[in-house]
């Protein structure tokens, strides 16, 4: 008979894979995929927010230049009026165009303040999104480690199953050989019994039988 040595017998601490292990692996793979998809979506959101931030920053710069230009024009008009008054001329009132300049500057300054607030809010949104991406990457790493651990366990189970299958195959072959030998011995025993019976019958009749 073939005896299983220590190398052929898996440690008792190891057990065959169960349905719970397979379900856990499926859940881990599903969670890993969901986290990876969420991470990609968040990265796209951050990229889009960064693009909007750049456009907003450009708009703020354009507004600042426009305000500065209008302020310079208004200052020039005011200086001209003051020079006229200083030279003894009658101080002129601001024309409609100059008043429109002044109102436009005020409106632009308000719009500029709103744009700056919007840019600041977007900056905070980007910071928050980056923090969420960091959390997702950490969670993704956790699921990745769990997936590797489960894959290692499944691989160990598969190796033990292969050893069990080999051992069972050897035992099956040995059983077939033993059954074959037993069948031959049974036939020989039947033949021997028949011979003894025949010999006894002949001896009872005074004859002899040679084997």
C-alpha cells in the first residue's frame, strides 16, 4: 500500500475553499471595481474643476485689466476738469459718458469681487475633491491587499486540491491492482478446492490423483 508522507498531507490548519470564500472574493472584486471607477470619476471632476478655475482666473485677470483701464480714463477726465477749474475756468460737471464710466467701474469692481469669491469657492471644492480622491485611493489599496490575500489563499487551496487528487488517483490505482490480484487468488482457490474434491473422490474409489 502507498502511505502518504508528511509532504502529501496538507496542514490541518488549511481547509478547502468554501462558498463563503468565493463570495468574499466576488464581493472584494466588486468593491475594488466600484472604488476604482469612483476614483476615475473624481479625477475627471477635479480636472474639469481645474479647467473651470483656470478659465475663471483668466476672466478675473481680464476684468482687472478692464477696471484698471477705465479707472485710468476716469482719472484723466477728472484731472482735466481740475486743471480747467484751476486756470480760472468754470468747473465742468461730469458728462453722461463720464458718469457711465464711473458706474461701469463700480459694476466691474462688484463683478470682480463676485468672481474672486467664485474662484475661492472653486479652490476649496478642488481641495475637498482631492481629499476624497486620497480617501478613495486608500480604500482602493485596502481592497487591493484583500484581493491579493484572497488570491493567495485560493492558490494554496488549489495546490492542496491537486495533491488530494493525485493521492486519490494513486489510491484508486492501487485498489484496482489489489482487486485484480484478489480475483486471481480467488480463481486459484476455486481451482485448488476443485482439485482437492476430485482427489478425495478418487481416493475414496481407490484411485490416485497427481497434481
